[in-house]
């Protein structure tokens, strides 16, 4: 049972999705146009970057669980009881072991990668220990940390000697990142609405606690509206192939989401809306392939800009 408990603490069910997201992003969005899928999959440095990211995120879940143990007893009592089968001391041992392993394997690429992940590990700890208890900054930081590892892969390709920086349209990278960031930000505030009872009991100064439920819903609606801009770029300016179907579907889903969240008032309703956002994010990972399925066989397709 302790293995199951540790699996729950590190949210092992999320790790394969994170690995897939990083590899698909590397193949279809972040890499030079002349690199084929197999070349990326067999690149030892990309493997180390993805592995280090996954281990860093797993350790982040541990330290987050460590600091949130009291709050989770209120918000997620069943999961919390499972997580408590592993002692706090053991969690810290695993946390430090994972971080040490991240630094160790990063050495095989370069000192810059070591620095990158050292900063990432510190930011995760600082967020879990301090920032998540503050309104706005906690939400902004959590969403930023979720997309941070992808920039490590982008920087890696940018620094490769054979890489011409003009071979990748940086606009499309940041448009994807902006859309994902906004979606994650909406998810974070929705999660705060879901967990407001535990946050109040443990003095977490989240947006719903400080500004109220109504203001939180207005912020969520504004962020959903803001997704229109990156979606416009990704569907009308840049060529994302058939993935535009995903973005149109997301807009429709977010419209329904906003209508439902205005009516939501119970933890169960907020949890259901939270799960809808998680579904959209996971679907976005799989739909990256729709940018150009032929890349899996023929290599990198140039991402054009439509004027």
C-alpha cells in the first residue's frame, strides 16, 4: 500500500501525459523543420531533458503535498488518508533524492541545463512554501511553472550548432504557450473555488478567499475571453493544420464552461468544471499530432504564416 500511496503523492498518473506532451511538442512545434520524429525520439539529450522535467515535476508534487497536508485533509479527505500512509520524513527523502537525480543527469548535457533545473526546483519549492498562499501571484506562478519545462526543450534546440533560429516560427510557440497558460490559469482559479473551505481553514489568501466568489468568476470569464487572441493567431495567422478543430472545440467548451461556472455554488460542481478543464488540457496534448501527422514519417513540416 505504501507504493500505491507514494504513486498517489507524486501523481504518477500525470507523468506519462507530461512525457507525451513534451515529446509531441518537441516533434511538432519546438524543433527545427529538418529534424524527423525518430531523430528527436532517439536524441539522448532530449530524453534526459524530458526525464529531468518529469522527475522535477514529481518532486514538486511531493513538496506541494508536504506543505498542503492539513489543507488536503479538508478538501480531499480520502486521497489525503491514502497519501498519509507514507510518512512526511519519507516524502522528504524521496523529494531530495529525485532532485539530486535531476541535477546528476543534467550534468550529462551542460552546466546550463543544471542551472535551468536548479532554478526550476527552487521555484517549485518557493511556490509550494510561500507563493501559493497569496492571491493572484500564486495562480500566476503555478501556471508559469506548468509551462516552464517546455522552454528548456526550446532552448536546447535553439542552442544546437546546426540549428538556424529562423527555421522555427517563434510566434507559433508563444501563441501555443499563451493559450495553454491562460487555460492553466483558469484551472488554478477554479481549483481555488473548489478548495475554498480548506484554504479558509489554513489561511491561504487565494482569489476566492480575498476577493470573493463573484469576483473570481468574473476573472475566470475574462481569462476565457482572453483565449480568443491566441486562438485567432493559431487558426488564422499560423498554420496548425487540423489542430484548428481542437481550438474551435475549446472555444465552444469554454463558452459552456463560463455559463456553468456562473451557476456553480457547490464543491462538487466546481470539481466537475475543474475536470472539464483537465480534459481540455489532456486532449490538447493528443491533438498536437493534428498539426501535421505526416511529420511522424517524413520529418518536420514548415509552419507557415498566412498573410
